[in-house]
C-alpha cells in the first residue's frame, strides 16, 4: 500500500472508533469496511519487470480501450483503470523524466474517446536511450486528482513507480513510430509487467 492511503484511512478509522465508542456498531463496521476498500485501492503489488532492449511496458493496470495512430508517426495506447484496478503508475521505459506538465480540464468518463484530450491530466515526457515516450495521467469522472511523485531531471527505471490517479481513471502512452504494438483492444494489462510494444 502506498503512503497516500493514510490520509484517507486514518480519518475513517478514527470516526469508526468514535462510532464504536458511542455504541453505533453498524456505523463502525461500515466505516471499517470502507477503510479496507481504501487500502485495497491503494495497494502496490510486486511486479516482475521484463528485461530486454527496446521494450515499452504498461504504465498502469487496466483495459486497453484505444490504439490510435498519431500525427507524425507512432501510436497512442489508452488504458482505462476501473475502480477495482491497481492505481499506481509505473515508468514504461528506463530514462530521464524531462518534463511534467499539468493541464486543467474536464472530468468526463475516462473510457470515452475525447477524455484523453479534454480531461484534467499530467503529461510526462520520459527520454530513454532509444527515444522518448510520453505518458498522460488522465483524471476521470470520479478521479479528481492526478499525482506525480517525480520531478523533471530524475532518472527512472523501467517499471519504477512515479505516481497514481485516485478512484478510476485513464493512462495513455504515446509510443514512437519504430515501436511495434504487442497488445490489442480489450486486453487487460498489468503496470510494469505487460509489454505494450518493442522495437523490431
């Protein structure tokens, strides 16, 4: 579980304890169940990070909802995270974080086609030895907070944690033109371990 969970879990448990003290056991049990779900949401399972040159791994758990060509070459792969998916985000490549740009926007359902361009998001540019990959942390209709723990200039390993999105969201990855896609629409991917694409 990542540390961001404590700001939610501790107040819930405090209110649950108060409810128990005031002899409202049903309320206390519901709050304890809610705290358990928050812990589940902020879980951070270990992942086996694949090795190999030129591989790009999924930055998040979820369902592949878009594979679209980009102007100038390359592809955008969109991953929708339901409220039951792991919500920590991982670097798709080894490289240096060149830039993090926060963009204000709407809070449309993250699985819709225009969410990637209109919703609130962080845009991260990661430059590796074989080129750059751009990652969009996109807020959804429930998710109202995109979090990036890293700063420009920091080095990232493939599969390293860099942030999260709270309570349902989307993560898009812009892959260079020389990376061949290895997933299809509808695939369920795991952050840090599923290979999205690789260089021939």
